[in-house]
């Protein structure tokens, strides 16, 4: 027979081991800068998402934010614009609120390359292939839109149907340049 004084000790030991196991399964990752998403979030809150009440992920919930990015990644590898990437939002709810123009993959509003950077950092933290694969798919989108002169179209189908816009990468900074009758090759 087990001594009655040992039962509380075994119970406490069991609870301690289970608690340690549970905490060991909860990975803690470093927060990743989300400032690159500011334009999209602001446009969402002032536009398509105006008045919508929803919860948001905390900045330290990097895998949840990354999963959100993957959820909204377009089939061509790019991302639509003007979404709150930290929003706990259903795909269908967002998609019905976005205009046809906003749904297209774009580099406008610091889009696509910011998602690629974020997913790459999450992959570095977690070593989960789905984040690397999403980033690679995004890079392939940007490369697929490049012209012979090395510039990438802002939108795959053009910019507002009448303008031809390009994303010009210059060192660590990027800027939008609207094409006019002058040559870009200078």
C-alpha cells in the first residue's frame, strides 16, 4: 500500500511535470517590426474596414501574423493592398470589402516586399518551411513582373488602367516613379 503522505507529493510532482511540458511547447519568439504594414493598416481602417470592429494580434504573435499574411497571399505570389495584417479577420469578410483594384497583387503602399521581409524573419525565428515558401512565392511574383530594364510593375495589369507605374528599388529605400514621356534609362 502507498503511504498517504506520498500521494500529495506524487500529485504535486505530476502537476509540476505537466506544467513544465506545457510551457516547453509554447515557443517564445522575438517580436518583429511591423511598421512596414502601417500604410495598409491605415488605409484599411480609413477605407474598406472603416467601422468594422474586430480583434487584433499583438506584435509578439509573429506566427499568427505570418499565418495571416499567408492566408491573404494571392495565387500569383503577391498580396492585395489595404488590409490590417494584424487583424483577426475572416478572409471572406475582407475580400467582400476590398475593391477589385485592391485585390490585385501590388507593391503599392509598401506591399509585397514588406510581407516577404516579415515572412523571412518569421522563418528565421521558427524554421517553419511554410514561411520560407510564402516569402519565395512573393519573390517570384516580383521577379515575374520585371521588365527588361529591371523595373517591376506596380500592378501586374498596370496602374489604374491608364498610368504605367514602377517600383524602383534603390539601395534600402524604394520610391514610386510614374512613367512619363522621358526615358527611365538615364
